């Protein structure tokens, strides 16, 4: 069981590192133009009448599970993450969101969204960051 925790921690760290880089390694990625914001650049990646896979990092304070005192604390944090995910999803137009993937151990969601849903995510106080899910873009 101990190896499962290490695997989950390693996966979470890799996901966090890929989300925090902000740079895309895909050769056809658009480079931001001078004066553009990360939000406008991300919105420009949504094809007309299309969708974009994104990873949403939830706002709030979360602690890596290995640093929590006991199983009760881990379960409480998982419930808090689930509630925060529910709150973010409730803010979005259901017609603009598909392919929802929840993460139980990290405060994130993977979604495929249209431009209207992406705009709501970018304005939400419940969201700390939104990044294009480039792994999904390359394989989706």
C-alpha cells in the first residue's frame, strides 16, 4: 500500500510540474503576442465552435496527503476537494463542458470546454489556474 502513495505522489508532482510550466512544447503552439495575457492566449486556442482540453487547478489551501496527520485528515481533504470541484462545475454551462475527469488526491479537474465555459473558468474566484491540457491535445 505504501508504494501506491508514492505512485500517486509522483503522478501529482508530474501533473503539477506540467501545469505550472505554462509553456507548450508542441511545435504548432501559438506564441503569445506582445501585450496579450495568458487568458487571451488560452482563449485564442479554442477553435471556432470547438473545444479545448484544459486542466483546472482549484483555489484554496491543500496539503500533500503524505503530510496530513492521519486517514481522517486525508478523507476530510478529499471531501473538500470534491466539494470544490462540484462548486466549480456548478458555475459552468453544462452544454459547454464534456469529458470531466476528477482527481481525488489533487485539487484539480481535467475538462474539455468551449469558449464560454473557458471564460467562466478564467473569471472564477474558485479557480487558481487554467492550463491547456497539452497531453490530451496531442493524443485526443
